[in-house]
C-alpha cells in the first residue's frame, strides 16, 4: 500500500517528461490518452491536487487492466488512443439557432413521444437563451434546494466548492481498480452531477439532470455521486425519453450512491442514446458502472432503469447491502431492436443482517437484437436472515433475436433465503387473439401486451417518466411487429 | 503462472501417451496421440474458465497422479463385491476395477439378440471389429480438455451397442470400483453406448471403493448416441471414498423422438463433478435430467449441464436438488441453449438447495440462452433452509423437532428419489436417506 502511495507521489510530483505544456485555453484536445491529457483535464477544471493524484492513480491502474470480454456483446475493438478526452462544452454559436435547423427525423420522434413544444428546443440542443421556460423553473428550484442545505450541482463545481465532501466519497463505492471502464472514467471523467442531502432532509422534488442549468454536454465520461446523509431521502432522475444524439461513440460513465443510516436513494434512468440505424451502423457504446452502497443500517437504494437506446449496453446497477436491515431494489426494462445488444443486470451483495433485495428484470428483444440479463446475488456468511427474490422475464419478438439469462447465485449462509425465477417466451397467441377479437389493431395489441409485461417496472418510475416510458417503448418497437 | 500451467499440461499429455502399447492398432495410436497433442495445444481449464468458476481444477490437475495402478492381490472375489451386487437383478453386469475390465466378476445372465456388450480393452485389441469404427469415431470427437484426459487415457470402459428395435429386459449394471494400492491412482474410463432406432434400455453406472482407499482420481467419460425413437433410462450412483476425486462426463446425442432420462445420486468423494451435455439433434426429443446430491465434511459437489436444442418440438427438464451439511459446497451450473430457427421447444430447469449448516455454501447458475422466439423456457433456483412454518406445523402435531426436520428433508429429496424406476434401488436409496437424516452422517449405504 505504502509503495503504491510512494509511486503515486513520484508520478504526480514529477514534471511531464515529454514536455507537455498545459494550455488551459485550448478547447478540444487532440486524440490520445496519456498523463499529460489527465493533467490538462484536471488543470482545466481547477481541481485540487489530491483529485489529480487520484486521477493519475486510476490511469496507472487502467494501463495494467484488460478490457473485459465476458459480456455477451460483440463490437469492433476500440482504439483508446483515437479518442479525444476533452472538449469544452459547446458554446451557443455552434448550436442550432432554432428548431428549424434541427434534424426533422428527431422532431418527428419528439412529436410521437408527446414532448411539450417548449421542451423540444432544449432537448435538441438549441442554444439555451432561445429556451424560455425551463431556465426560470430551474432557477426557482435551485433556490429552494439551497435553503434546505441540499447541494445539487455539477461535479466540477462541487470539487471546487465542497472538496472535502467530494473527496471523502468519490471512489468509495466504485474503487478506481473496480473494472476497466471504471478505471478509465476515474482517470478522465469529464463532468457529472453531485448531490448531497443533509441529515434528516427529505428532498422536496425529484432531482433531474434536466433541470440543472449546466447539465448540457457533460461529455462522454460522466461521473455522478449522490450522498444521502442519515435519515435523508432523495429521488434522482437521469436521462430522458427523448432520443439523444451524440458524436462520441464511447460512453463510460460511473455512478456512485452512498446511503447512510436510515437514508433512501431512488435512482431512475431512462436511457435512449442513439442505437444505430436499422442495419446496426453507428450507435453509442454504453459501458456504465453504477453501484450503490447501503452503508448505514436500514438504508435503502432502489434502481429503476428503462434502457432502450445505445448500440451496446453494458450496465449492472448494483447494491452493496452493508448496513443491517438495508434494502436493495433493481427494476429494469431493457428493450433491444434491430442490431442492438444489451448485457445488463444487477449485483446484490448482502453483507449485513436481515438485508433484503428484490430484482425485477424485463427484457424485450426484437429484430436481430441480443438481450442478456446477467445478475449476481451474493449472500455473505454474516448476512443472517438475508432475503432475495429475483424475477427475470424475457419476451422475444421475431425469430432472429436472442434473449439470455445468466444469473449467479452464491449463498454462504443457511439463515437466508434466495429465490430466482426466469421465463423466456414470445407474445402469447392467446393474448393477441383475445385483443384482436375485441377489434384492436395488431400493433396496438402488441403494444398493450408489452406495456403490461413491463408494468411492474413502470410502476416504480416517477409518474411523468412512466407515461413517457410507455410511449418510448412503442416508438422503439416500431417496425418490429407484423 | 503460465509456465506452471505449461508443465502441468505437458505432464498430462505425457500421461496420455504413456498409455500407448506397442501392439496397439493404428486407430488407437492416432487417437491417443491426437488427444495428447490437443492437451498441449488447447491447454487445461483454470478457474478463469466460466465452466470452472466455482470449482478450482488446479489442485486436481497439479497432483502427481500415477497411470496404470495395480489392484489388490489376490484379486477380489464375488464375495468381496457382494455389498454392491447382492440385489443384482441385472441382465448384464460388467465390473471394472481400477479402470480395468474384470471378466471373472462380470456376468451375462440373459442373452439378448441384437445387444453387444464388450469391454473397450478388447475393442482396442481388435477383438470386436463390428464396433471399432464407432469407438474410433467417438475417440476423436470434439470435447472439452478435461474429458480428453479421460478418453485419451482410458484403456478400458464399456462399449455397448443395441440394434434397432431391441428392448433389453432388466437393467445393465456397470460397476466401476477403485481399490488401488498406494496413493494417487489416476483411473480413466471411457464408455460408449449406441442405441439403435426404437430400442430400449435401462443402465446403472455405479462408482464406489472396494475397501477404504487411498487418494484416487476417477475420470470417466460416457458417450451416448440415441437413434430415432430410442429410449435410455440412465442412473449414476456415485459413492467414492472420502479422499477420492470423481469427474464424470456424459455426452449425449439424441435423434428424432428419442428419450433420455438420467438420474444421478452423488454422496461420496471429496470432489465430485458431473458434466452432462445433451445435444437434442432431432425433432420431438424428450430429455429429463434429475439429480440429488448430499454433501458433508468439506465435500465439493458440482453439476454442469448443457442442454442444446437444435431441432423442433422437443422438451427438456432439469431437476437438481442439493442437501448440504457441515462445510460442504454445492455447485449447479446449468445451461439451456435453443438455436435460431427452431420451433416449439420447451425447456424447464430447476435447482433447489437446502443448507443444513452455517458453513455450507451453494453457488448456482441456471442459464438460458435463447435464439428463437417460438419457445417456452423457464428456470428457477432456490437456496434456503427448512421452512419454519412447516416445521412448526409438524411440531404442533406432537412430532419432535429432530424427527420433523428429517421428515421435511426427506420430503425435499423425494421427488428426485421417485424418479428411480428400479424398485430395489429406489427402496435402498430411500432407506439410506432416512437413516442418514435421522442419525447424521454415521450410516452406511448398503446396496
């Protein structure tokens, strides 16, 4: 350990030997990844030295790690030296001036999703000053949160204004060496959100990146850290149902949640990155590490995700149930169409006594897509009275897609109960027949059945998200029926 | 790490070539050389392989095993093996001792036309040309490295062939015994069963130690080919001694409308692993796999299953139950694959485990890999202890706690036990279970 620290110190204290000059004014870095790039990013953000050291240590670790290949996804090798690791957020001059300049196909999708007119502009990336409502809404909310002592800002801002708090928890749930993509993220993370809910405070509203003014363009290596102090309660929404285009193909985000004694964190995601075209060309590679630590007794972390986008999804939102009587939940709908591939699931690690976890996973596969559930339930020796129930259902639409279920269950304690159930089938002919007999069009009937199939998960989503998610499924499944 | 692995690999490769004999015919020589070469090129599994994630193969591969061990002198008599055979109502009994055929103890009670049962050693010596091509073909079949150690190293085993339409009355009993003098005996066996169209057979494979035995490693591979409409009811009873290692691999290929039923009981060995790969190659096949395993001490019992549906309208089911006591570990690694373009397949898989001690461990991985939409597949897995409500119910009826517990444990195991269609074996297993559950681990299984 001490030799590690020594090494880090040596690395961080020496000058960059290839004579890299940190040019803070530069807006976009040339492709390539080396120590200089990391120093540049850190300097650009005005980070304190410990954070730079942390990034460099992560980079050292990353260099020794191998890209994982166990997931059931196939993609061409990624050249990590051909990626640019820093680009300043777009300024207003580069953005479309009005909706007329936005891709009509994108607007059509907004229409189908029923997104309010004034929100469409913001979503399409139209310059902020052209968007009226949302800004004022966000500012009002921000004031209210500050009053209650809630910190909700970008991670870069938090690093500058609350360095102790950030450094205390950053990397405490997902250590830099956790996995290849987490190490990469730790080294080069661009920005993300930071949330801190003080003791006993119940956050009065759903926190959403959408309402954070500077949320635009957090970049491809997003990092989110949410800390709920004792007895605090927060519900956080990430992403939105509107399709999001991005020039960066590789996304490696890290999300860390920390729930102290009696705290509750509810984290909902709707992911709808560009999935590539019908032939599987293009699309985002989404390699995400999400993990929550139920650190204190009676804490609770609940993940809800609706994954419909990305060409490749590699994502396992997990809970480490350390506190006694803590609760972990995972509700997921993963839909893949055309040539999309998803390998997603969760890990529930039971360490404390009487810890409980629930896993509900619904996978829908259509076209030529491959959809995999991969989950781990581990009951440690000390987790007496632990309880887990997992339910994984897969729905197949079409004879060329695949649905796979790979659970791992490890139990080291007899005073615990673990149940896992999974089914795989296509839409039942009987259900379809029944609905069609009632005069419902086949496509509508399929949508109804699919929505029914996902009901258990949608129920967990905040109200407005749930409605959008249903529509999103319909749009995503277009062309898969009939 | 890499160099260590290379030297172990070479040692195994050499072990295989050391089983070559000057008088061996060309096809045996080439098959063994090929196996030895494959071990060198493919390498051996490590814990990094998903199939060996929960069972570390290193300790069993690294040990200095001896090939071609001697048996006891004088050789065992009918009386010595009585404990395993006195119930015997089998049509044919074939006995192997330390991986070698023992003609003196093998019995052909009833002759059935169209049934040939011969030891592999005789086939390799050119005495049975009619099955030579079958054996040669299976010897060179593609298989995992660990099974190659069995097929490549084996000098003996059972070669069975059943002609079309033949039904064999009474089971065939294959008794594989270990009684090596001295530690570290490596005992490979290779069995090949080919059942012709619409034939029927019941077969019992049994692995046990003749006397209390030193450390040994039995590695058996069984290839089963089922013709159209053939039906095989297959039992494996494994009860090797405390220090034994048992690896058993079964590769099954099913043609149209064939039925494969397999029931495995695992009680013995320090490390027991059963690999079953069933390829449902034809349409309308039926596959039913069941197992009961009882662990105690520091036993490690692993089942790996692969059921691969390549045809249409086939059904498969898996029922695996484990009862784990003391510091034992149970592993279930079951996988169902349904190929693209297939229709109407139905696959069910279940694994239930009962933990009786705080030190017992269960690792279970039921997996579904489905590439077709016209399917109905499901799996379920549970790990837990006896249901406290049921226990309470029985106790309110005046049944003492201990008895209530054994009753419930017995009930847990009973649906696997009920699969046994040979009355005598079923009764013996029931008896064994009830004694073991009542008196802990002191009872002996007598059959």
